[in-house]
C-alpha cells in the first residue's frame, strides 16, 4: 500500500497521575494503525469554556511509535482540565502527513475512568483517524 493510502488511526488518553513534575494529567498518544508512525507533533491545545476560547501553541514531539505502542505527549498542571480541550497533532507515516484532533470534555468532572487498552491506566479516551 502506498504511503498516501495508509490510514493513520490513533487514540489519545487523558490519565490523572501524579509524577515528579507537579502536574496532574498525562496525555498519551496510542497508535492503533497497522504501521509505525514516524512522528507525531502536538501543535496546539484549544481551551473552551462556554463562548470563551483560547489556545496555546506547543511543540511536543514523539517519534517511532509502533503499532499498539503509546507515548506520553503532554502533561497538564490541572488548570486545562476545567475546560473542554482540543489537542491538535500532526502525524507522519512516510511521506504522508495527517492532522488529527482529539476533543476532551471537562476532565475534572470525570469519575470512574475506565482502564485504557494498551496503556493499563484509567483514563478518558478519544479517537481520530485520517
């Protein structure tokens, strides 16, 4: 299959976890494609509360994510999870580049998060493909 026909399918999981950085939430990218993803760049995070919205430009990059593998792409201090969040990434497989967006609800309200497949941590999952 030529690179331009390869479907890039990913999940992003938001998991509440305390690490050594004083932040509260981890965002993991999970490769559900059949091929290695060469790179994923998190470009933008949009925050929305009712009619108010703002964004943050970021440049977080992960590389060489095999099928079924995951990578930590973003850590949030907890302030962003009070808003609806949209994380925009650019995923690359060979010469193919695809913009993917993952929309999360107000995460601070979410309780009883389910175990994320391939990650084995409780979290909220969103799926995107292109």
